[in-house]
């Protein structure tokens, strides 16, 4: 059973488009982040951690997205176990360490 339904995918793509517009990353980084989003279909828990103080909010750096001297692409999203859905909260380039 999938976690990322059509509406949830649309929300991820909205945040992806906003990140691309703001950060103007190179094509390789765009492809990497887009591919990572697709991995949320099967296991939204992989590689992220629950954010303390926020029910259901998970945050994590996207693997292999370190770029520049100290930047990484990170994503935060809500995981709703009762409906097995995820909803993107943000995709952003952040400074290391997270």
C-alpha cells in the first residue's frame, strides 16, 4: 500500500517547484531531489526523524544532496499513520550541520 497519494504528490511537487524557483539548483540536484521524493511512496520514515514537539512532523536531509561548501537539501513533511498519507511541509536548502 502506498503512502503518497496523488494529492500528496502534488503538494511535494509544489514545494519542489518553489525550491527550484528560489534556489535554481543544477539539473543533477533537481533530479536527485525529485527521485528522493518518489521514495516516499514506499517508506516515508526512511532517513528522516520526528521533529520534537510536533505530532507527525518528520524532517531529514536528502541523501547525497550536499552541495557548495556547506549546504544540503532538506525536506519536512507530515506523516499521518491513520490514513497512510504524507503531506509535504517544506523543501529547502539549509546550512550544515542540521
